[in-house]
C-alpha cells in the first residue's frame, strides 16, 4: 500500500474534515509499524489537495487530487460539484503588468522608468495581491494569519514577525511556518525588543531561542534521533498551554513548541543578520524602512532600491551554510561587518563605481568590500574614498591607461 492509498482509505470512511494530526493518527492506528513519516503524510495531504497553494510543488500527486484544503492544516474530500478551483488569475491587472514587462524588455538602460510609471505599476501589483489575499484568507475557516504567542503585540513586532516567517518560508507547508514559526518568532521578537540582547540567539546561552536538539527539554517525547542531536531548532520560551492551533500539531500543553525550517542554517543566519542590523533602529523594522524611504525619496529607482535594502538586511552574504557553520561569535562578527552606517545602503566601493558609471547604481555591476567598523566618521571615510578614487583614475589617465 502506498501513502496515497492509506490517505484515501482514511477519507473513504470520513465525510467531515480532518486535521493533519488526525489523519496521521488514523493511519498509524491502521499501520502500527508507521511506514511513513508524519512529514511524508503531510506532504501527500498538500499534494493531493486540488486547491492548496503549494500543491503545484507535487505535480505527480496533484494529478490524482481528491482532497480540499480548508486552511490551518485541515482537509476534507473534494466535492467537484460545489468546490470551484481557480487555476489562473483573470484580473485585468495581470494583463497590464504583462504588457509593462514586455515593454520594459526593450527599454534602453539609459532611460530609467519614470516615478509615475513605477507608481502605476505598484498600484497594479497591489491590486493583484489584494485579489489573491481576499481569495486566500477571507474565508470562514481562516484564522487571523500568524499564530502570535499573544494578542497585545505592537504593530512593528507583528510586522517583524511576519518578515522572519517570510525568511523561513521555503519549500514547506506554509501553515506550519505561520502556525508554529509565527508563535516562536513573535515570542523572540518581543523578547529582543524588551531586552535589547542578541544573546537570545546564542545557542550557548540557556535563554536562547535557537538550541541544539540535544538541549531541547522535551526531545524524548518527540523521539529525536540521537544522530541529529548536534543539529539545531528554534524553540519558544512559552508553553503551548491552551493554544488550540499548536495543540492540533500534537504538542502537549506543558511543552515548549519547536520549529525546524527546511533550510534552518541559512534561515538562522538571515535572522541573526537582520536583527544585528536592526540594533541601530532599536530593533524596529518600520524605522529601517522609513530611513530608506527618506534617504531615497528623490530617486527615480526608489522602489527597486528599497527592495535592495531589504535584501541587504536579511540575505546578503548568507550563502548555503550547514549546521556545522553555526558559530555564534563568528556569525555575529560577520553580521556586524554588514552594518550599513545608519541607513545608507551604498558602501564606498559601490559609490565609486556608481560615479564612474554615471550614477546608474541599479544598472551596473558593483563589488562590495566589507570591512570592520572603524572609529573614523563615515563622512570622512566617504571623502577619503572619493579622493583616492579620483587620484587613482587621474593617474591612470595621465599614464594613458584609461583613454579612449
């Protein structure tokens, strides 16, 4: 019997809805040897759900879909007569974006898109995302997006939690990220804002939100493999208590929930780098974005450069680490080298290259040379960097190396 057939067997005798945990339990009742891991069953439930947003990752399963996802990790049989599947978007905004993309393919690089045209494009994008959000989230079965660990969180704490969830949202069922990861990350962000300490991400400290699996207090209850003890997980300081969403994932009330993202080594570094840079903004993502907007407000490439600023915040220099690359002291040192000097997203080497290429910053190849933060004021460093650049280019010209 295959995993798909085992799931079919469960739903043949079940007319209502079932959670992932209930399906797993029913399968294990019928198959005590547990031939399939919980993660395998969960992936099959996604792939066999015709309307699940991640089912396209499992095309071989989706061809045999017979389930309907209700969100929040719950499923029922697909009623082909009443359940409508929207395979493509029909909003007229899509055609406008498509036309804009086609036009931009032939736009000379020395003709930057006007701010007005960018504004129209971003409005169209908002129209599309609003359509998608309404279709996905505004349903009777949906709860309020992220499973925050408590309700009275500041707006920026909620926003930063969302950003950390987004960082880990790669090739996993999104419900698990927002349900479990959201609970843990909201606890982490709230505590970091209160304590102003990044030691909460140091696996060597007892108060860390990121620990080796051998240090997780409830590892025996969840039957962690001993060969995985040196690997890591994210863990909350809070107990599950009566959180109904976490209880559906078979956490017990007295335990602290844990979360293992698919690419947790790089996700950990992205989160550590993000919070290290945000130290200069009182761990406030909103202030960081506002600083970028103010710094770039007269720039025709404002949108793309703000996005680049968010890329620098969380993804620059991460690479593809594994769990053995997680060394808090060295990781912190690398993260601090990426400090952007109070909101500037252009380093000296980038600035020199930009001047050389007529300030088309988003359209030139640049190299960023990171260095330890020195005690020399940033303004002095920029002026010295420009003087060195001018002298170097002048000498090359005088010697005949840089003439047409």
